[in-house]
């Protein structure tokens, strides 16, 4: 669906490249996460892939063709949801969607159906300027699906959402994947990436340092250990055991047999733990 080879980009007037030798590929129907701290190159990559930035070096192929040769028809086939809402705030939600749908040369979704899908009011006379940040972001998500895209670019899709709507948005992404849509997801939220992505790429200082399935990264980056909690009289005892050590394994079995165990937990690293270990950086780093 999308293949990037040796991508490089330097902003005019800058001495330091924003991207260096970035390479990856995304298969049809895959949810691909692009993870990194602020300034790592996520937005630059997304702007190149969506045709906003020109003058890059390297090769970008989408739908089996060079990006530069796709022309305006490209936008009939992709959906883009930016992190910051860019809407006409003096129009209603329906007026916004009705306006944007006219840009496409393909059949579109009914605006009212998309509004209901994202829990937005239908027939409401309020202008978008009166909406909360979360409502505006859901409207941007709705707009990005107007043209029934086969490649969907999402930038921090759960920003500003309450827990209920955040769960719904993640389910929408899974629904689109089941329909065969390919998703390029940039996010700071490792929980979202771990839950949704088939594979993720870690990017730091304009370079990709790891690409793999979240589960594979966590298994490789962790250790085989467990925490056992049990009662001893009125006290709750918590002990960790290293299962890669014969002595630790023996002690674990001895503890389980000899005590009234309440809980046993495997101690796997989170995706964020792995990111910090691989890159030496946190996602919140500037």
C-alpha cells in the first residue's frame, strides 16, 4: 500500500535534516504506528506522505506508483485527520461536511451518517466555533472519512476526548481495518499504539530505530519474571522471581506450593518502557 525508501528532508534555512534515510513499508489493511517524541520527524513524514511538503529526497510509492505522479486523484483515495482542528467555525457541523464533500470526485458518505457515527448533533444550528475541543476533533475525524478512503492518515485521533469517546474512536479504527482500510497512525499515546497497531516504528531525531509488532518489541525488551502475592497471617507478601534463573524458577515453585497465593502477574514491559530502552528518550521529550 505504501513504501518509503531512503527518505530525507531538510527545511529551508535549516542546517540539520528533519529526516534522514527513513525507510518502511505498510501493507494493505495494516494499522501502522509512527511513534516518537516532539520534533522527531513524525509530522514531517506525514506531510510528505499527504503531499503537503515537496522537495524531499528518496522514494515514496503509494498504491504501487510514485507519489509525485499520482496527481489530484490521490486525495480521492486518502483521508487525513490532523491533530489540530482546521474547520470553518462560523458554519455548522453539517455545513462543514457538505462544503468539503464537494471537493471529491468520488461518491461520499452522507454527512448526517458520519455525524451520528461520531456522536455529533444532526440538525443542530450551533456553529462549530461553539463546539468543545473534543467535538471539533470528532468532526475532523468525520470529515476525513467523507470520501471513503482506502488509506487513512490519523494524527493523535484521541486528543481531547473523554474516556468514552476515546474507546469509541479506537473501535472505529478497528472497524475500518476490518473493512480493509490501511491506517497510518501518529501518536504519543503508547496505550493506543499497543492496542491498535499491527506494527510500529520508533523514530527519533529524524531516524527510524526500530520497526516491529508491539508484542514482539515488548517480548524482546523484557525479562521472564513474575510477581507473586500471598498471605502470611495478617500480612500480604509480594515477591518477584526471575524465571530465566534455575534458582528463581525453583523458588517460585516452592513459594506457590507452600503458600495461599492471591495473585500471580507476569512482569512484561510496556511499549513505552521498550521505547525508552531502545531510544533513550521519552515520548514527552522536546
